[in-house]
């Protein structure tokens, strides 16, 4: 067997997954493509193609690459092994790191690309599992989605006729984001089916607000046998006014995408103005959709039924990742700089941290690559933290982001005094954060939505199974960085849903984390 493309073609999704595994393992070991190629006895160009998912790989070469990396990348004939992390904590971090572009923004933009019959090029896209799942679904519909040679940019071409009969139901059911196909599809199809949505285990997350909003455009949904059966009435009014009963991000995005392909003017009130919603609006403006009120709770959208434009767009940076990295510095009592922080979506978080006694410095603002988002660099300094006077709770933007709230649990555990954390949105997410007690924290569950946290904590190592929810999983990993001794976080696959190479990036700041398998 040679290093060239094998005769038996591998499914494109598997090829890309193998490529991503190799790239992550190589970067985690600090190897260049040339160095890996030399160790594996192949060419740098072959490694480049494999990591981009554009070349099939034979078993012999895969074995040589695995040996060169010291990691088993694929088990044949066995159940896939789970990934675990071993953390040697209690060490300060140092250095600087850039915030990557947002997962939530990328997912919305991939869904929105369905309405464009021209070429969409998205730059610096987060390479995470959630993005891969949406790409798998798009490809199953006949959409051409190609990663550029740099592994960061995507080129998307949508055919005139989508093949909805072959939708990848397995990938669709593993991401709740599939529900954001409703808005784009109702503009071009009178009947279609989508698989039930999945995602994190966070309690009941009703899709009813989506259906209420999209009902204005003639959408009717019947749910049975694991599928949403959608029909679209052809007689929707020209001008539509929607008042969202829930100021949710994905609900707003779905309504915006439906409005973008509706011939008429749509007014959306109580709309979310959050970062991923603004990203979506900026992209749609490039497609020729007129949108008034971006960044406010009232949007006025003049749609178009025929959109065919070649556009380039750069998603904005992720405020949730920014908060994750800042939290790692805070709880380890370190001085680190987090660059490219989208300050508009972090102001309440930083104000709350200031109230708790955190010392930090912020640079002057500069523009993101999209020309619209305002960025800063934030340096956190070792500080004596105190509990805030009031409880900490999330609010719709411009309030404290719901996905940033869990990080305040581990921060509060480092502060002197008592803090009430109120997670009013998700039923049950708070209970996952009680695992911090195993690392020495005093975190007590009042009810499914509220936690009492008392600090400061004398962190100590422990072994914990990763909770089935993304943000609590990352919070526990960050707490392990503060815990003296050795900790083990088992079954960490869920972290890859929302973070690209988080372990390797924390290691670049001085964290001592290693991957192992059973």
C-alpha cells in the first residue's frame, strides 16, 4: 500500500475527521508538518492534504503517522476509545493568546449560506465538532463545502436544487443547530423534513418559540417518528410583524433568515442583538438584504427571494472563549494576556470581575477582520478576589452572557465570601457544576437553577467524569488547573463540540495537561 490515495474510497466525513485528529495531535506535540512527514516517511505535501481532509489515507501510512505521534488515531474492529485528560495543576500560567472566532457565529453563517446561490467564503472558521456536523448535513444535501489549504477558510456553493431526501439524519440529530435550517429552507421549499434536534444535556429546551416565530411565514410543523415534517403555506402576507416571546439567539436568527428570503418587509421585536446575531446580519447585508436596527432589539428586514452573490466574510471573535481563557488566568492567580476580545460582548463580565476585585488592564479598541466588531486585548493580574454584593445571573445581551455564567462559579469559589449563582435559563445545568466540590470547592445546589458558592477554595486534585454539558465540562477542566497535584477528567469528547484545541492552547500558556486513553 502506498502513501497515495487508496483505491477504496473513504467517506469524506471520516477522511476529514482523521485529518483533524492528526492535525490536533501534531500541534499538541509541537511538530511542524515537515517534521511529522520526516518521522512518518512521507512528504510534507501529503501530510498537508491529509490534515485538510482532501486525501484518503491507507492503513499502513496511518499506522506510521500514529507511531510518529505516539498516539493511536484509529481503532479498527473495536469500539472507539474515549479521550481523557491528566492535569498537573497548581501552577501559574503565563504568556498571551488570541481568541478564535465564534462557534455560534460559524454555525449560524453555515446555515445562512443555504440562501445564497453564489459562492460564500468564510474565513478563520472554528474547526470544531459542531461545525463539522453542520458541514456533514450540508454536504448530504448536495452543498459543496471545501476547506482551503490553510485549514481555516471555507468555500460554500449551494446548488439550485437541494437534495433533501438524503439529509444526514445522524449528524443532524447530534446538533441542536439543525433547527436553524428551518428559516433558510422555508423560503425555497413548500415541504421538507428535518431530524429531531439534539445537543447538550441541559434540561428542556423547547423549540416552540421557533415555531411561533416562523408561523408568520406560513410554516407548519408536525413532529412524529423522530422527524419534523414541515409544510409552508404560499400565502404569507407581504409585510410581517413578529414579537418574539423569548429573546433567544437561535430563535432570532431563524426569524432573520426567514425574513431575508421573504419578499416584503419583516419587523422583529424583542430580537436578540447578541454577537452571533450581529454576525449573521453583517453577512446578510453583503448578500444584499437590507437590515435596519442591527445591535438593537427591533430589526426591520427587507428580504429578497433570489440571492446570488459572491461574498467573503470573517466571523467575529468568540466572547465565550475569551471568558474561558480569562477564567483560566484568574483561577490560577496568573498574569496572562488574552488578545482579540470582542469588548462589546464582555463589558458586563469585566465590570462584574472588577467589582470582585480583579485587577486587569485593557488596550484601546481596534477593529476585527469583519470591520464591524470592536476588539481589545485584556491582561489579567494576580488578585485577591471577594464575593460580589449581589447575586450573579445572566441576562439577554447586553447583560452577562448565559454561556459565560458557569465560569463565575469557579471564579466565585476563588473569592472570599458567599456568592449566589442564578442560572435561570437552563434546568439542570447548575447540578453539573457541583462536581467542583470534588476538587475542594464549597458549591451547594439550592434548586435546579441556583448555586451557593463559598470561598476561597483550597483546590486539590481529583478524578471526575466529564459532565454531558459543554460549559460545565470546561469549568471543571479550568478548576483542575488551579488544583494542586494530579487530576483526571474522563470522557472529554464534548469539549471538542465548542472549542478548537483547547488543551493545546492551555498548554501554550504553561498548563500541564496530557491526553491518555483507556
